[in-house]
């Protein structure tokens, strides 16, 4: 019987709940232990790239553009690493600052320096301001929101649409000089997997914020992370901002965390030469350089954009069956019941499920009880509060497909149970 | 003729200057190009440790205590890396937080977080305070002073003595609640190469600062860096502070920058478990973990303190002839003239020369003109201002001995010229 739940009688719902509860107890008895809370690559992906471990083996391998990468120096990164990221992002090498294994760290530092020292166009450090407001397209990336929360920003939720953030609202909000920045994941947004439309990207580049030091945080985390179909090209946001008269508004970030090793990759911060010059003066006090040996490993292993895209096809071969598994379970077991909708992304690391209001927390609590830990309910909203208690982020890349099958079985049963409990209580 | 300059007649001095000027012109004509501004290991030292590049080659090598180091996780660092540094520093593994390739970054972050969020015992973030004062034993490390300068601290110079900072003055100054911290390099201090005496270390641990969140920055940069004689043991500052009732006063730092690769090592921040718990809550917003692949490389390569000390003996074989070269030139060419004194360190990375007042800038300008760039005059004092224009930091490790011979030849001639110019002008 596949009738939508809301069209069933209370008696039918009660019978369904009894059946679902029995399924739940049976699945729970299997004693599963699976953590799907984060977008973590699986072991097969790590093995895929492990040749990189051997790519620098001797002192002679350690020279890049005449520099010995083993020694101190080159605060802004190896020229060759800048060329690699410039190729991938479509910007210029001199617009790239190469970081350590975490782009999150570069993002945090940018916000932190805005507070302690101010940005290029700041009148004063933000720590001296009474209030800093920040735009948070949501659902979004929990770690972004936690950075701005940690610095005491007043976070304003901007709804996501199928083409990106609600731009009419953004254009309205940035007229407030206390609004100092916005988080964006322009390609395969976390968690929806939405690609901002060209129109959205152009409108963002053309924003005229009241704050002279408005900080557009452009986290291009999934810039080459297609798992289905061909590479989807994107415009260079630095160029667009420059052409729109906003050369210093944007800082773009990317990393190899999901290209090579999450625990040992490299990252980039791309921005105008003027912004980088300003930041370099502050960075030189903080660090002599990031790990240049690892930068060179990546340069030798990834080579250029074309070669990187070939590697990403191999990652896709590993992860696409996992995404198909998630969608198959949702399509077969949830779609007919009318209790949730979801995106069908072709890249990124997540499937974003929107349940009927009020089901997310209960669903995830049931999952956890049955041994499957997923991203906490609310995590995809500022302050961890989902006003509809509806959004659930599924991160399918870590487990092997067999385990994922079992986890999705559990997830679907839990979601049905949560929906039935609610409908019966009404 | 080897009479001290101050005992010579003006006529003798003028004749000496003419001779020295001619030597200078001859040396300048050689067209030397050498940068000795920083304490950079030389190529032979980098080659010495380059087997480390191969120590992790396969996926099977990437497991440590059951963890796959290639993936996300373990914010505070690999347990094995904590055990390694705990062994070296004499503290407990749970008192260690493992960072990236730069301990400077961990130090900067600690100060930065004191300003943006406050420390464990802070009443409020330091950015809200009208004034933050900071104790700077000097001569000291320029990068330390630049960190506290960058955050607007009012830096107070504390003279260094042969047993460490002038403790009577320190004990007096910390009675001011606006004095929030102090920089220390307890072993082979930069640049003097002084080891703080046991008495000094104990007095520091027993300080009773008026500020409840006083931050003792204990940069143990040269903890195993003897280049002459046996390893000199040191007491664990964490234990001493705990025993003195100051468990949360100290953060200790160290790195492998001068053990393995300056451009690709690992670092540690050691502090009380309570301090680390507090910092972890802030760090988790900034980064998912530092590079764990590189942490494991170091664990496999360095193994433990004993094995690390064996490696340091091999470094000593490479660098000790360089330090002997520096001292020989000073002993032979400068000592009889009575125009400077210097330390004779047995470890660390520098020889610290104190000229007669007013000679440092001129000497270094002459060196630069002859192609030898050394650490800028004043760099070893807060705000880059040496009140006596006297301290010069010689960093002999980068050049091969033959080049160093020539550089020291130039240095001694420049120092003599500067002294003569001054004496003649009087």
C-alpha cells in the first residue's frame, strides 16, 4: 500500500506504525554502528590517491621554480601551487595565497583578522563595532555559521532557492551598513547541491553594500566535484567582482580535501592583489609559510586542471553508486508517502532532505538509537536552529555501499516512524 | 698591532681606518651575495633528514593507533604525535595539542584568541580592554615581539641576564593587572643562546601575577638543539607551574622546524588539560585537524626523544663548524680591539654580538653594501628599537663554511670600520 500518509485514515496509519515499529526493532537488533555525520571520503577514495605519498622521495624532488621547498620562506605559497589553483579556479596566480590542509582555517583567519585588525577598506577593526550582521543563506554549511557565531555576529538567514540565495532579499539587506558579509557555496552548495545560476552569481558580484568592507566569503569547496555527468564550468568570481567595480569585495576559498587527502591536503585563498598584499602584511606575523613540501606533492600529483578533472572522474566512479543508493531508497520508500522532498545533486558531498515540518529531530534520534549517526538536526541553519525542524543532510560517501544500503533502510524506516507518530498524534 | 681601539691615538686610529677601508673595498669587489638574516638550516641538514620523505609510502603505512591519518578527524592531533612531544618536553601526552608546520602559528592563535574570545580565566576578551601590557625579555625573538605589537600590546623591555630575564623586575612588573603576559625562550634563548637557570625557571613558575589570565608564552624552540656537548636536560614547566599553584598560566611551544624540515615540519602547543579543553572548543571552529599524514611521518621518523637526540647529534656535526668559524673570527679579529662582546652558546641558532653603543646599524649597513645581509639592527628589541644600537644577531647555519668564512671576514671588517668612524668623529 503506497498511498500518501496524509490521505490515509487514522486506523490505517496506526496499522502502518505498528508494522514500521516492528521493522525498526528488527533493524535495531542488527547492532549497526555507522557515523555519517560529516562529508568524509571513503577508504577507496583515499587509496585512489595514495600514489601521491611517493611523489616526492629525494632531495632532488624538492626543488620547485628554483626554490628548495624544505626550507623556510615563500609565505604566500609556491608559485607552482598558485598556478595550479589559478588554473582550477580561473583566476590569476598572483591572486592566490596557498594555505595548509584546511581552507576552513584560511576562512576563519580572514574573519578573525577583520575583527582584530580590520580589512583593507575597514574604518576600524570589527571588534570595536557595536554590532556586526552577517548573511547566511540556509540551509548551509554548519562550520561557516559557527565561525561567524563564534565572533558574535548577528546572523541573518537568507532562504536558498533552486538558483541560489534569495537575491532580492540579499540586495535589500546589504543596504544596512551593519551587514558586513555573506557566506556562499556557489557550486553544489552544502547541503542542497545547488549550483548558483549565472544570474545569481552576476547579481552577487554587482552588489553595492553599504559597508565599505563588506566581505563576500566565496567557498568554492566543490568546484571540480562532479560525481555525475561532465564538469560544469563556472565564471571567475574575482573577475566578475572586478568588472562590477567591487575588486576587493570577495575572498574565494578551495582545497584539495576531497581531491587528495582530507587529513593532509592543501588550500587556497584567492582575492585581489590589493587584498592579498594587505593580508600578507598580517599573515607574515602569524606564519613563515605553510607546508611547502606538501604543496609541491600536490603540484606534482595533480599537475593542472585537466589532470585534476580526470582524477575527479575516478572519484565519481567510487561515490556515484553511493548517491544512487541514497536516491533509490528515497524514491522507492519515501516518495510515495509524501512526507519529504529532496534535491538530486550531480556533485558535492550531500543529499539534502526536507521532511514535513517537525520530523527532522525525531527521525535523527531514531536513527542514532539504531546505530546510525547523521548530521545533527538544525546544523544546516544559523545557531543550529531549523525553524521548521525539517532539513536533514545525508552524507553518503564514507561507508561502503553495502553498509550504506543498511543505513538508508534504517533512515527510511525512522523517517516513516517519525511521520506516523506525528500524524497519529494530531 | 692589536691594541684596543680606545687606547690608540687619533693618528693611529686614522691610519687603521685607512687600512680597514682598503680591506673593505677589496672584499666588496668579490661581489658576495649572502642572506644570513634568519636562522635557516643549511642544505646538508635538509639532506640529512630527507629519508623522512619516503617513510610513508603506502595506504598501509597510514594507520596510527587504528586511525586512518589520511581522513578527517583528530583535531588535537594523533595520539602517537602527542606521545612523541610529551617524551621530548617531559609533559604528558594529554597536555599536547599538535599543530601544523609552524609553532609561530599556534602562538599567534593563542594571543589572537585571548583578544577575540579571552583565555580560560579571562573576565572578557582582551580586545575590550583599554590597555594590554606585555613583558619582553630583550634581546629576544623579533617574531615574538611582532605578534604582540600587531595586537597593540604595550611592550615592556625586561633586560636579559646570563641566567635569564631580570626576575626582580619581572616580579615587580606583574603586580600590574594590565600586564597580561611574557615571552620566554628558556633554552638557548634567541638570540643570546642563554639557558635560563633553574632558579629563574622556578621563580617564573611561582609568579603571582595580578592578572588572573596572565599568559606565560614558553617557546621551547631549541629544546633539543645542542650543537656542542651533551643534551642539557630541562625541567617540565607545566609541572613546575602546576606545583606552584599556577596550572593554567603557561603555554609551551616547540616544533620540528630545525629537527626535520623548516618548510614542512610539525609543531606542538603544550598546556594544562583544562587550558587545552578550553582552546579545543575554539580550535574546533577554526580547523578540522592539522595535517595528520605529516604528523605520522614525524612519529615514524623521529620515534622518541632518545632517537631524536641521536639525530640532533648529526645536525650538530654539520652546524658546529659554522659556530666555531664565527667565534674564531670574533676572537681573533675583534676581541683584542675591545669594541664588542659576545655569547658562546652551545646550542640554538645564533651568536649574539653586543658592540660598543651606536655601532650596530652602521656595521650592518656596511655588510649589506658588501653583499652580506644579516638580521636588521634593532630586530631583537620590542618595536625594533635597540636603545643602545648595539645588538647584532649572527645566524651562521645557512651558508656552507667556505662562504661563512668570507661573510665573517666582511662582518669583522665592517664592525671595525664602524668603530673607527665613531672614535675618530669623537
